[in-house]
C-alpha cells in the first residue's frame, strides 16, 4: 500500500508543488491531501491542478476540535509536511502523529527561528546579522516553533552583493531540491 502524505500550507505552495510533482508517478507514496488555513491560498489551485483533494480549516476547527485529526486518520496519512504553514501545531495533532510531522525553515536553525520568524523576516535578519552563509533546515515538529529535531540542513554562501531577493532565490533552490527527497527518505524509513 502506498504511503500517504498530507501537506499543510498557508500561501503560494511552491514547496507543496515540488512535492506533488515528485510523488505524482511514485509507486510507493502519494500526496493524499492539501490543507490550508487560508481560503485565498494559491496552494489550493496547485492541489486542484494535480487533482489532489484539499481542506480549508479555521482557527476554531484546528485548535478546538479534532476534525482535522479525524480527517487525517480517515485518510490513513503516514506523514504530515508543513510547507509554509505558519500556525503552531496543537498538542492534540502532535500526539496523534508522533514523529510524523515535519517542517521546512529558511535558515540554518537554531539561528533565526522561533515565533514570528518566517519568510522575508528570516532573510532580513540573516542580512542584518551579516552572516556569511545561510540555508534551509528540515526538522521534526514539536510544541515549540522551530525547535524540533533537525533532519536535514543545506547551506549556501552569502556574497557581499546578495540582497533579500537573492537570499530568497538561493534558499528556494535548496528547498525545491531537497525537500521532496527528504520526504521520500523519511517515508522509506517508516515501518509499513
């Protein structure tokens, strides 16, 4: 039986797209569901393009009911991937899927992580700190923002002339290259 992936995203969903592309013709795993807290998120269009079902939820449903957990359990989800999802994962979801929720972060954690640190805010902080390198971190999710066990890091050099757009570009190249492969490797390690 194929391993089943659920992807949570809040925005454009370019990482979700790369993962959907990666598993489109995979014999061992598939993206079974896209979930978002943003009814305007472009990731919904991407899901539609791949004919993958999606679910939109609000704060009440996510934090005060077990509806999302029930949906994931009913679909027999093996791995939950956060790809640009900005809400803290509730304890109930962490308990229901122990060591089965991963996230990607646009810096080399533990640097430039934590509440409110996402997207351009991370890259601007990296530039302000005059770092010589940055990169991406893929990690397990726990009850705190960006503090779960690190699974994978990739890095790039920051050149003196690099600006926000260049950091975003370099980071996204690493994300799109490594995220689908890390997901695949994690699924291979999981017991059937």
